[in-house]
C-alpha cells in the first residue's frame, strides 16, 4: 500500500513573474489584478506560449485541492480567451512533484455518495475541456505525477517527463479504496491498452519515466541537469520548461506530430483487442486474479474493471457515468475509510513528534551481522549513513556483508540503480571484529541473540568505548528495555528499536522508551528511523511491547486451533479470508517456530494464564525435531528451494495428533475460529492503549497493519472496533470466554466502548 504510499510538510512560497503580451491596456490591467490574488496557479506568456505554473504554497506536494482547481479553471479560461496564445505548457515549480493526486480532505468532507459523484463529474468536465482544448497543451512532468495529476496529464495533448528518479507516474487510488475518478478509467485503456491499464489501476504501482515512454504514457524524455548557478532541481525544471515550450510551438506549427506510428506488437495487440471474445477473456482473467488476491474484501478493484468495461463496450458516456457513480459509492465504503485512515496515519508516523535531536547521527554501528543486523546496516548505508557492521566471527561478518551487497546488487540487476551508485553506497559500510573506532559512533544498534545475559555483556563492552553522547539501541522483539538498561551506567541513553524482517522491505519500526529514556534519545532514534525510510510508532516499555504482545495471543490461539484438528492449510485460508496477507500457520513458520516458542514462554510468565491457548509444548517439540519454520526447511509446512508451493509437514501433523484437543462445537465454526484469532489480537491492542503502552489509536493501527499484517481493509484493530462495534465484539468474546476462560475476557476500555456506542477510537 500503497500500497498506501503518500506524504507532507510546509514549503516556501515562490512568487512568479508575470509577462503580458501587448494588447488593449484595460484588458492587461484586469488580468494582472486577478492574477495577483492567485496563490496556487499562475501563468506567464512567452511569445505565443502560455506557461502555466502550479505550486501549492502550503504543502510539500501539489494536490488538486478546491483552490487549485478553482485557479486552474480561471487561468485556462484566460488563456483560451487570448487569441495571441497558440499553445500552452503545464508545469510545476515545486521540486520533486508535478501533482501528487486529489485532495483527500475534499472527499472526506462529503457526506453522501451523490456528493462525491458530483466531485468526480466536475473533475471529468474540467479535464474534458483540457482534452478538447482549441490549443495544444503540453504537460511537463518532473517528480510525482499520481492519481488526479496523471489524469490531468493524460488529458493534455502531449507529455514530456524528466528522467529523474523522483519522476513517477501512477494511479494509486486503489490503495485508498477508490478508483481514478476524473476520466482515468476511460483514457488510460485507450492510451496504453487494456492489459497495461489494468496493471496500473489495479496495483497502484508507480511507473518510472523510461517505462512510461515505452508504454506510450509519455511522448518525450528530458535529461536531468547537474549543479550550476542554481541547484540541480531548479536547473532541471528550467530546462524542462525550455524543451516543453519548443515542443508546444512545434505542435502548434504542425512540426511536431501528436501521434507516432505504432509498432508491430501494438498493431497485433490492437487487432486482437478488436474482438469482443478476447476482451471478455481479459475481463474474466483480471477479475479472477483480483478475487484470488483480495478474497473479495476490497470492492475498488472490481469497480475499476466494471468502469473500464462499461467505457470500452458501451461507449464513453456510459463509461464516464459508471466511473463517477462508482467513485461516489466507493468513497462511502468502510474499506475506503479504513485505507484513507491508514494513509493519514502513515503520514503522521513519518514525522518526528519529538522534534529535532540535539545532534545528527552520522556514524551508526550495528552489532551482530546476522539477518537483522545486516538488514539494519543495509537500510542505513542506503541513506548515506556511515555504518560499521561488527560481528564476533569472520564467517558471520562476511555473510552479513554479502547480504548487504546482494541487496544492492539485486537493485542493479533490476536497473533501479547503476553499478556506480551501488559501489558508492557500499563505500558507507565497513566491517570489523572489534570495537576500534566506536569512540566516533553516534548510535549503536545491537542485533544479537535474544538472551538478556548476552545483551548485558554487549552493553557493558560498548559503554566502555563509546563517547558520552552515543545512544545504545536494542533490536529486541520482546525483552523489556528496562531489563536491558539495568546493566547500563547511563540508562537515559538506552532505547529499543524493534525492526521487522526483512528489514529492507518491512516499513515499520517500533521504538520503545523506558521511564528513564531521555527526550533527546527518543528524538534521535526517531530521526534515524525516518532517515532509514521507516514508518515509526513510539511505544512504552513492557514484555512484548506492542506488536509482539498483540501477535503472541493470536498465535497461541492458532496453535489451539491446530490442536483442535484444524488443518494448517485450512487455518491459513481462514486467516487470509479475514484479510490477513499471510495465514496464521505460515506466519508461525516465517516468524520461526523457535522464536514463537521462546516468546510464548516469556510472555506466558509475564502475563500468566491470560496468554495461554495452545500448548507451548507443541512448539517446543517441533523445535526439538528441527522444525523451526522456513529457515530450517520444515515447520508447519515443508519448504523446498525454488518451489513456491508447499505441502503440510506430515511430521508436524504427528506432533499435533499427540497433543490433540477435543474441539468445542459451539465455538468451532469457521467464523468462530476467525473471531477467536482476531478478538485476542484486538483485545490486547486495546489493553495496550488502556495501560499506556500505546500513545494513541493511530499508532496502534499503523503498528498492527505495517508490522503484523492486520487486514488493511479493516484499517487496524482500533478502526475495526469502531466499524464492527465494541458491543458486537464483546458479545463474541463472552461466548468464547464461557468455554476458554480469561483468555477471552474483554479489557475494561473495550467494555467502556461497548457500554457507550457513541465512544469511538477515531473521530
């Protein structure tokens, strides 16, 4: 998610110069006075080309806000009314952003599907005027061109894009539970063909400029420029504008063609697409793939298919009507509200609410070159941090360095970076077996074994060599930070930084503070996480913190379900059918059966019978037999290199048979098993908020979705309670409580919300 992938702060307002063509003085003065009042869209006439510049002064990105649309309409009307203007260029003066999409707040302000449909139809009309413009309009794209921004660009007659890595084109609306609502579902298929259009709209993935040109999404590419009298970004925008003006003049004088001859492959594709039977096969194939991946839990992809089909098969009028009406309906769905809530939460968790730290972390040391340590090193050097990777053995260090190298070399193979860029990044990494140079470290992150004695030993060794300002962070998943800090001579500098595996792919970073952790230490840890590109939640200390504490009771319930005779594949299907991206049995294998057993035992001691469920001896026996999950080749499933499909491990079934439990028919239906798993997760999340482990419900939702895979369509455990109803959830838990006891006793905060339905975690 996009994803759900999107982000904001304050940028300075850049004033534009206005040059008016010769003509009646009265008209010039009228235009000038109206322009002076504009803040988002202005224009300058260069000869016979109108250069329209967009820049929201109050945001890091441009969005199609009400103000932006209002000024855009006024500017275009003036340009179309000026007979001396023969062509126009649409360009953003904001670095790294053309237009990042629509203003979500406009959609959220609507109270009915009809209101949102009206917004969609207004956008359709505005872009239709652009498409039917009496003069050619060139969209000059630098930076993100997403959602409504792309819909505006493809309504223009010609598109030029820079080769900047920041220049991406895409339709991420599906990740907000919506669809392109300003003509995108109708124009994209005509422009790039059905298969490519479906791929863009149903995945929401970004398209780089070079690929966009190959697809026919843009006509021309422009190189980026290096530094000069201005910054590289400013020089590139100036150069892009010059090229766009020349092209606009060329189009107006018929010297630059708007269309080019189609390739043989395009002609063949068009030929086959002319047959209804082929198109029908594509609609069905795409729909089946969507249903397989989403289990029908996300309505937006199906509505996108419906809109495209209406336009292609019934004509543009039917297509645009279907688009606007479905856009309105989707905006009112709980799934869209959940996904938009996650978007806002992600934006909030990409900011440092603790303020700027006293000093930047320039040198980072990572202890332990295993999977996690190497992953932490990788995301650090990638962002330009000088990183020292230390291990106790040459073999371990070499393995870790090789993992980091492979991560960047894979990017080189995919042409995301050049080999020169790879080598430049890797220059930030150094490996060693001792503590030499640690006196220059600003932060040390330990990623050693989950053993309190080992962590104490490492902490003492580190504190003997690091400078006074250096922060010590522990990448533990369950051990209380205060217990680790007990060995420290400066506990105010000790903090938890819980990364998730694989570190380079998982977005979440859970930062854990104790009552002795200083404010500046927290600010520094958050700053480092943000630099590494992480979405961050800051939680209080305690066994399991937040994420592990929520996951543990759910996995305990999964083990009980397996002991009651639910097949691992069936358990996975039930979990995924509720919206989790990974099934519970597979998740246990991914986490590691040995890790799950260790955490279950530790949290069981901390929280008592409330954290019970399945017999932890099941996990211990599997570990004794060598079934540690994917990493050992066997867990609940058998894993074979190079083979994606996996079979249930028959030896694991034998262990489960040994610990078999008789299921209680009153609470053993498929739906019951789903809610037994989910209710324990959700109840623990709410209890974490009640106890102050969580600062707010937003971070609770973000942590659950981005760290543990809680169904995005439900928006996180707190938004799920709001939509499902605390009372309805408590009723289910009381049924389970009668059979299983205190493991299903609702926490007080959940009971409070059940008693008063007006109480909501999210307004």
